[in-house]
C-alpha cells in the first residue's frame, strides 16, 4: 500500500473518531447550552461533527476504491501522481476547514458550513481523484462487474451534486427562496445517493471476494437494483422538502419514486433465509461481521425511511429527531459498518493477534448495542416532539421540548458508548495498519484466506 | 445496460432543468438587497445549525420560517440579547435589520406547517404557494 493511501486511511479513521467525539460533545452542548455557549457552543460543534462524519464517509469510501481498483484491473491502475495529489489536497483542505470552524468562521450551508471558497480546493482534489480513477480507462474490461459501475457512478455523481450545491453563488438561484431551498436539497439528497453508490459498490466487491462468486456482480437482478438505486438518487430527493410550498409535482414524483424502495425491502425479506446460511458460513471472518451488521441496519433504516417518505407521515416526522435517527442510523449503521469491513479487509484484520481480535470484537459489540439504544432513543424523542407539536399543537417551543430533552439524556449516554466502542475498533485497525506497513515492499499471497478456508486472493505487489 | 443508463441520465437532466425553471411554482418574490444581505449573515453566523427553516436545520432552537409574523420587535428582542440557550452574537443594528429582512422574505414564501386539510387520500398533499 502506498504511503499516500496509508495516509488517507489513517485520516479517514481519525475523521470517524472526530465525528463521534464532536458528536458526543455536541449532544452535551444541546442539553446544556448555558454551560457550553461560552466555550464550545453548539453552533460550532454541530458543523464539526457533521463535516467529520461526511469526510469520514467520503474519504473511507474513496480509500477502498483506490485500493481495490488495481485488484480488479491489474494492468490499468489509477495514475499514482494524481492519486497522491488528491490525497494531499483533500487532507490539507479539510484540516483548514476544521481550523475555520475552530475560529467560528462559517459562511456555507447545511452540511457544508465552512467558508464557500474552500469548495474550490475540494473540487480540485476531486478532479485529481477523477483523473486517477479514469486514467487507464481504455485498457479496462468493456463489461466490468457491477461494483465498477457503482464506483464510477458515485464518483461522477458526487462531482455533479457538489457543483449543484454551489449554484446558489449565482444570483438567479437566490432570486426565489423556494428555488434556493429546492436546489439545495436536491443536491444534498442526490449527494447522499452518490456516496451510497461508492460504498455499496465496495460492499458488493467484498462479497464477491469473500464468497469467491463473481457472478453476484454480473447478474440481472443485481443490475436491476443498481438502476433502482440510481433512479432514487436522481428523483427521490424531494422527500426532504415535502412541506415546502414549491411545485406539487416535485412532491408527487419523489413520493412515487421513494415507494419503489419497497421492492428492496421485499427482496431482503425473500432472500433472508438464504442469507442466513451464507452469514453462518463466513461469520468467522471479522470483516464479514461488519457486513452482517450493515445488513440488519439496512432493514431497520429502510422500514423507517419508507414510512417517513409517505408525505402524510412526514408531516409529523419532519423537523423531529426521527430525521436524525434515520440520518445517523444510516451513516453509522450502514455506511460506517461497510467502510469498516472494507478497511478491515484492506488492513487484514483477520491476521490480528488474539489480544487485538478480542479488543476489536468487544468494540464491535459495544457499538452495536449502543447504536440500537441511540437509534431507539432518537425515534422516541422524535415521536414525542411530533405528537406535541403537530398532534397536540402546543405553541411554545420550550413546552414542546421539555419531555424530549429528558429522553435525549439516554441518547447522550448511548453516544458516549458508541464513541468508546469505536475507539476500541479504531485502535485495533491502527495496530493492523502498523503490521501492514511493516510488510510493505514485498510481493505476497494472502495466507489468511488459506487458513480460513475462503478462496485465494490474487497476488499483490504492495509497493505498486 | 448502457442504453438504460443513458436514458436515465437524459431524463434526469431534463427533470433538473424543469426543477430549476418551474420548481418554485412562481409564488415567491425576489429578495430585497437587505434580505439578500441577511441571508449571507444567516450563513456567516451559522444560524441553521440551531434553527430550522421549513423544518430543515438544527433542532436546538425553534423553526423560524414564520417567526416574522410575530413582528419585528419580537425578532429583535431575541437577536439582540440572546436567551439562556441562544448566545448573544453582538450584532449591530444594521445587521439585525438585515436578518429581519431575510426572515420577512422567508415568511412571505409560505407556511412551514402543513395543514391537516391539505392531506390527500393517496398520502400526499397539495400546498398553495
């Protein structure tokens, strides 16, 4: 693994811990703003939390892609100089972003609160990534497996949604408040779809490698769900703005497209029994356990999302902590679990000594238990707020929030549990990374897979 | 597969143009210079981290979509002094004017709360701009 990819992976793991650390502090600031306003106010901690979560997901996703792409196309690798430039510009810019937050310099919008000029180096970094990814494109298989389609879609879609995010700099887009909000949430919603394409593509890649069955990435069924996901990326973003009095057809289109995700839920339920057998077969693999966890969280969050996507239900849930439950349930339960599986696979956590395996599994168990309590407490808080605000129509904000804040104390405790569990996991990954870099510079066959009985991986040149 | 992808991309591009040009339903007015400056200030002070507009933003404070309906004196009192939960941002009088102008512009765009009568049997609703 090259030094700059090692840097990107370390950076990603630091962003993960930062997301949980700032999140834990932000949750305290939420409950006790009178104490925190003088030192670490909520309006500073929230963007630090949100940005570190976003940059963990994007950096972690890209790390996996850049490590795995040469395994798929050994004769058409990403351009190393462009790859290096991406990592350096990306990491440096994000460090500057956090510096701005620390000095309370904002100016951007939801999820991108930093001064807008910092979008330029981020865009330049992404341009370098695209150069690295698409160089050698002509030499690659003309009918690649689905995970390559998904990685490509994710990388291109991220660029488009990132540009769209910044259209508000053009005066015309701000000449109507409804247009301004619509375009903002169109890009925000589609951007989530973009990184999901990258991450789910990586999940599919891992499944083909762990099972030894490349056919699962070439089946018609798999491509059907890819196009279903892409259709949702393009058209279902309107569920963020159901209550906006913009044109009604945006709401109707989004509602209709969102309901197609029932097909995904039905598919998961139908395939559950066969999945259980597969899970038992690979359960001994540490990286696979994260995939299993992600699948359960997909089920839970999909059910929640499907109900939230019905406008009549959204009328209650919008603007409550149910939205937060969905966002965090997905980013932690699904995206983070898949990324930890991916990075664990890269770092060969199956090779960890017994002490570190035990630490990692303890962290895994703490994270799953804490996340469940975290998620349920947010839903409870959201239901309470929804009922008091929309059902009982209480007028005063403080009156609405009074019992909600009590429930959120459970959420805060669970958040600290999440942080603790993740620290154990990241510590084990950091140790695995040291082992991986100690082996760098030599050709090797993956002996782990032989020992565990799973199929052999290809020989790799770790210095390449 | 490539044909399906191409058709989807073309549909998305067409839909995007439609959203940009017709998505706002033509209901709201262009902002005054003060409202535009107020929007910039809203972003510079990161107000959306604690407050929502149309339910979008942070949940520490209330939704401010229609707070302008309570009058300028109400808004100025909160912005000028802060509260137990909201810090005092030490804004100048012209800055407070700009923020109020922005919130008036937002208020004029519509109502954040969906009335129960707007809900249709299909589960969707029809809102007047």
